[in-house]
């Protein structure tokens, strides 16, 4: 048996364009809106506006952390950190999801209290401020639309901003209802709706980021597809001990044992590896380490996966 290791390393610069501009514009616009929403919410004593301001502030922090994570992606590797600081992008996504869950708890608590003890509110002011929120959140969400499927943090930003726009739309409707009916408990109901929207948009982010932080297989990769791809290449008898994990929210790595015929030439082995690298790169695997075994049968047991 001969062991050979092959590595496939690509340029580490992000293929995502204008991401810095999108994050900076998003941070500035949303921070300005948080100030407006918080000041007006305090002035008219609206829980829905204050809750949404808290949610938007959490989103501003999430955008700032995501921007920091993208900056870390460009840091060169060292002897201590051979992949650089790319993993921070995953940790930031995980942290952002926990922050949102904490904000959900705070909003829900206040909403229940205000539902029991409603106060008089100005529906017109609530609707106007929330209308501004629709415009700001929609504009900033569109900045991330093109790249939302390329990275977990960008998808997170897009989902948060779009959910904010939907929440603002609900608050506008609630403000109008409040103006005509004087049902002041509507403000608390809107806050509960905000909680449900945040929870829905956060759950997938939490699940995905937690899996990646534990070196689980990324959502867009299937081990069975990797095995099928390898076995389609002429000369490959089997592949086992497959391990796939995320280096960052945009880069994945794989190690595996590749089983080849005993009498295969070095040139044929090199060609097989090159073809497999190309095929797996199309399946979102950018870094490969392949150990070859000659003249052995593929392992069929679960322990080999």
C-alpha cells in the first residue's frame, strides 16, 4: 500500500463582490433608524417601536460582526493558525443567532406585560416611523440579494433585513388599526408577531452555524454524492474515511482515502486526483487531502465514513 497526499488550495480572496460596501451602508442606515425608532418609541411609549428598535440594534451588531468576520477571511495563515482566522465567520454567525434569541425573550416578556397593562398610544406616529423602516430595511436587504446564497453571514444579513421590513409593514398596519379603533393592546400583539418572525428567520441560522462550528457536514454537501462522483471516475475502485467540514462560511475542506488498482501508474493516479479535485470543487469543496491505497477493496462499513 502506498500513501500519497494531495492538497488543493485556491485563492483565499472572497469571490463575493462589494460586500464591504453593503455591510457599511447597512450598518449606517440601520443604526440611524434605531436611534429614530428608540427616541420616538420612548416619547410615545410604544412597545412595538422599542421592541423593533432593540431587534434592529441587534441586527446592526450582527452586521458589524459579520463585516469583521469578512475582514478576518483575508488574514494570512500562520504556523499557529494554518487556516488563518476563517473560522471566525462561523462563530460570528453562531453568536448572532444567540443574540437574536436573547432579544426574542426580552421582547416577549415586555409584550405579555403590556398586554395585561395596555397604555394609550399614537397610531399615526407608529405607522409613519414603521414606514420609514420598510424603506430602509428593503434598500439594505437588496444590497445583499445577489450574494445571499454564497455565504452564511450574507444570507443571515439578508434574512434579518427582509424580516425587519416585514415586521415594519406589520407595525404600519397595526398603527393604522390603532388610530381608528383605539385598541391599545394591538401594540403588544405586534410585539408577539415580531418575536415569531425573528424566531422563524433565526432558527435555520442557529442550526446551520451550530453544525458548522462542530465541524459537521455543510448543508450543501452530501457524502453519498461525493462517493458517487469518485466512483464514476475510471480507475477508482472505492473511497472511504471521508471527512468534510467548513473552514469558513464560504470554504469547505475534505480528507479521504482513495482506493486505486494495484498496477496503476503514477501518471494515471495524478490524472485521477486532478479530475476528482475538479469535480468536487464544483460541489463546493475547495480544499482536498487525498490518501491513496492500491490494490485494496473499498470499505463498506459505517466506521469508514
